[in-house]
C-alpha cells in the first residue's frame, strides 16, 4: 500500500467532500399528509371528568382493579409487546452506531524456518480505523427510521395495554351479568316450583286437571334447563379472565365463583374533542410513527444511490520479539476513497420504488386507522345512548311483568283466571327480568367500549 503524507490526504478529503456536496439529490415525496378531524362528535356527548388513564377504577370494584393490574403485569400479549419494544430500541441503537467510526486492533505472530537457517518469528501489532461520513444522510435516515420504529413499538405496547384492560373489564362485567341472570333464573325457578306444588294440591283435590299439572311441571323443567348453560357461561368467563391475567384458566374460579353484584359504570365521562382523542389513541400514534419510519426509509433508499466516501487509517508495528513491539516508529497510512454506483441492473432504483410504495401504503394505513378510531367513538356513543333508553323500557316492562305475575297468581287462587294465564305471566316475568339483566350488562360494557375507543388505559 502506497503511503501519503497526512497533509496530502487532507487535501484529497476536502476535494472529495466538495464533489459529494455538489451532487444533487432528487426530491422524494415523504411528508405525511395531515388528516382533518371533525370539530365535534355527531352523537350527544355526556359531560363529566372521569380520568381516562385508570377509568376502571370508576366502577368502584376493588376486584376489577386488581384483575386489571394483574393483567398489565402478566398478560402474555403485554409481555410480548414489551419484548418487541426492547428489540426495536436495540435495533435503533445498532443503527445509530453506524454514524461513528469503527476501531479494531490486531496482534499476530509468524514463524519462518528452512534453507538451513535458524527459524525466526515476526511479531506484528496494529490499529485500524474506518469511518464512512454520512454525506447524503443514508445512515442518518436509517437511524431516524429505527427511532420511529421504536416509537411505534412503544405506542403498540400502550395499545396492547388499552386493549387488555378493556378485555379484562368486559370479561368481568360479563361474568357478573351472567351471575345476576343465574340468580334471577333461580328465583323464578323457586316461584314456579311453588306454583307446581300448589297445582299438585289442587289436582289431588279435584280442582285442577292433569293438563295443568303437566304444564306447571314443563315450565319448571324449562327454567331448570337454563341453569347449566348460565353456570357454564360464568365458568368460561372466569377461565378467560384467568388467561388474561397470565394464569391457568381455573386459577380464579375460587374467587370469581362467589357471586357479586354487577358494578355500575361511573356517572360521569371524560370525552375530549376528536383531535385530542386521536392524540390519546396509541394505535393512531403507532400508525403515525410507522408512517414516519416509511418516509425516512424512502429518503434512505434515495441517499444510497449517491456516492459514498470512506476514510481508513492504520498504525502497524513489526518486531522480532514481543518485548520490542512499539519501540520503533509505526507504519502509518491514511486512505480516502470515493465510490459511485455505475451499473447495478436497476437494483437501487427498484429499492427506492419499493420504499415509496411502502410509504404510500403506510399513508393509507394511517388514514384507515384514524377513520376507524373516529368510527369506534361514534359507534360507542350511539350504543351507550341506545343502551340507556333500552334499560329504561325494560325496567318498566319487568316491573309490569312482576305485577302481572303477582295478580295472576292471586286471581287463579280465587278461580278468576285460567291456569294458562299464570304460566304465561311467569314466563313473561322471567324473560323480562333476564332481558333487563342482559341490558344492564350491555350498558356497563358499552362504557368500557367507549373508554377503549377514547384511548383510555394509559398515560400519553
């Protein structure tokens, strides 16, 4: 290798940098297009101020709070998202390392013998340094893309936490709702068994026919047949909560098997305007970061089509003994090289086109995510209002059914109405109460869906 004075190499470096600076870079479309959000929601918005970060505490159920906390720590999806975030940050650090020089050291020993001469050993030691200045920003854009990927992974972790918290809350509310329906079914079963007992007495006394007795027994068994289904639904809900909290399916059965009332949702809600809601949604932030990463990769692919400059420097020592290494002057070298792709079969051009297509796809994915977020909030608001109106109607219906069943029983005992009326009113009562319990569960879970749609469950 021919060695040049350092002053001459400095002149070469300056000349090369000047040539590189004179190369023009074609402009690339990589600026995310902003999406206008509506000024307000089209559906009525409840007023209030329940914090979004820990909205499940507003239900006033300590066990629900405990389950959500357990899921945030042990849920497999959360842990997987945490690992993905750690990986993305490590890749970002690896990309950033490319901006600096690479230093290496070497030591070698070479033994020579032959020709009737005594053998000799040559020891060598050296240091090498290499640096590729990021003249056109290819490495810098790669680092920026990796940094955006890390931000997207962090937002994806937050989105997973939001989703898991909502799943735990909805599963818990469904469990309590099924338990409430199971309690109502047992109450109605007890009422129908009383009616069956009275009918048996009346049949023995000749006051009722065997047909009425068979109808009463049929009503009892039909109601009894609903109990195993409700019990299975409750057990399955408990199994799901066990898995969501990172435990075996049956782990929570001893605690959740004890029936408790359905917790009521908070009376007040915190609903921001659409623009603020979009900034609260971690999935939207993740899509935005992915779009920024795609834009940086377009710029990186474009910069990789430009010349590259590489600087290399080395120091080397040779000696016949280890102890004498470094005692003599070192051989020095400094090399500056400039490389420009001349022909690659269109590979770099195709890579740039691929990255531009990826950017356009990311732009559409971001737009779709924003629109989906707005739709989810609007749908949740509509469902919440519908559930509220449905509960009011079903509560009135259940109360009327209760009075009707009570009056039918009294009048049948006085011989004023047919037994069929008693059975029909009891069947109607069971259906009305079951529908009301289901509607109350839906109303509570609609609150959870709204909080999820608003991006609640994490701190931005």
